[in-house]
C-alpha cells in the first residue's frame, strides 16, 4: 500500500529466520529434483541465501543472479515458497494484503 521496498528480514516474524531459510532450502531441493540434476551438480552448486525477493501470485519468490546457485546456462534461478508454507514465518500483513 505504501509502494516502498522492504528488506527480506523485515518481512519475517521475529525469530523465524531459521524456519524461513529451511523452507527455502526445501524449495531448492525440490527445484534440483524437478530439474533431475545429478549429485555432481548438487555438490558444485549448493543452496545459498539471497536478499532478492518479491511476492507473486504463487508465493514469495527468491531470485538469484547467474552463477549464484546454478551455471550461467540456467539463467537466473528463482525459488518460490508457496504462501501456505509461510504462515507464521512471514508477517501476516504481507500475506493478507
């Protein structure tokens, strides 16, 4: 409503940072499984955190630059954490606009 940016930490309920990053790690694993990537790829491109996030119709999207969690050929990966997995982790005012 205020048309201003909010840092990722400001979206989270205090004390829920670890829970949030665990959900993000789960989405990363699901993405690797969906792409059918082998163990060598997984070892070379492990999960990492990002501060780049935005809300979409499907959930909170974590946006990564090339070479962050995947090679250039895969573009800029995005991991989407569905809204139903964010209840109690993301402040309610951001989940219920």
